[in-house]
């Protein structure tokens, strides 16, 4: 006498999972393609608030911390100015300065940037 339960063919269950895997991969690709992946800023900066269109900092952005530390393309301090020397852009240079950084100090930095060949900058702000 055989008491074992009759075995069912497993082909139907295996084929039902394939469409679900396809949908999961399509959703994954959709979210990866629509996500905005921007690297974090090299310095801890609180950008000033202004009524202006919101823009993301571009890769060639000069960062200025509240204590006056400069950062550009991985270089900090005077090395950032040296890195700017070889990368004088034709478009305005995006500058993200901390809200606590004094405007007078930024004005003193402009002649140093002009010596390098940068005559046009764009201050990056955030919306309130």
C-alpha cells in the first residue's frame, strides 16, 4: 500500500515567477534612470537662501566654507586656486559659499580669481 501524496508537476509554479522578476527589474531600471545622483559637497556648507531658480551644483564648482576654506575638484585651500588655474571655464564659475561667509571676504577673493582668469562667477543659492 502506498501512502505518499501524489506529486504535482512543478512547471506551472516556476513559470509564474518569471514575469514578476521582469517587472521588478523594469521598476529598478526606471528608478535608476530617473534618480538624480549628485556627489555630496566636499565641505559642510549651508547655502544662502534667495528667491532664484533652483539649480544643482555642477562638477566644476568652487566651494567656500564659513571659515574661508576653499575646495575645488578634490583640492582644498591654496591647492584649490591652483586647480582653478588650469581649469578656467568659459561659462560663469559656480560658487557655493556658506551663508555665514562674509560678503566682504568674498569680494576680496574676486581679484585673486581674476588673476587666474576667472572674471565671471555665479553664486549658487537655495530657495526658502
